[in-house]
């Protein structure tokens, strides 16, 4: 049997005054969190996630600890730049430090949510939904 190849991605569960930032992917139109894949030449998970968060939000964050893991396959028939790729995702609990929110082209909407209202933004129980559920249950 051949080993399965997949990409490694990371997502930031950013806590700012008890609220968590969720985004909407501008292509897939699904709820997302800041973060992305580790790029070629990057060897630090922490620095890669900080880079992705800054690129997508202009936020500086403190990465506190891993929270949960997930797996996602980007639909092959989508226009997304990762179409067809299988991604192993590590979700991290993070703390907002500084920055004024400015979304990149990857996202077209944002909302700050808490444990009482986050679920209403999900049409399906995705890996991000599960990660947020796990996060809020730990608080």
C-alpha cells in the first residue's frame, strides 16, 4: 500500500475579549478561520501560522496551544486555488495582540462570535464547526 500524501494546514482560533473571529472563504462561500498551508521552505509551524494570520487579517497573535485537528478535501470542481487537495489541519488557540482587521482577497466577510451564537453561521457540521465546539467546551 502506498503512503497517502496530503498538505498540512493550520487555523487560528483567535480570542479577542472572549469572542472568536470567523471568516467566509470568498470562493467556497463557507465559514473559515484565519490560517493556511505551510509553504515550501517553512519549517516552523508557529511562524507559518503567524504569517498566514497576518496576511489574511493584519493581526498579530500569540499562539497558545494546539486545540484540535481535522481533515479537509477542497472540492475538485471548485475555483479555489487548493481545489482537489487534501489537507490535514491543526487548530490552535490564539490570543489577539494587535492590529486593525483588514481582510485579504481570500475572505469576503467576518464576524466575532461566542459559544452562544457561533453555530448559526454553519450550514453543516464542518471540521471548523467541530474545532470551535471543542474550543468552547474547553472554556
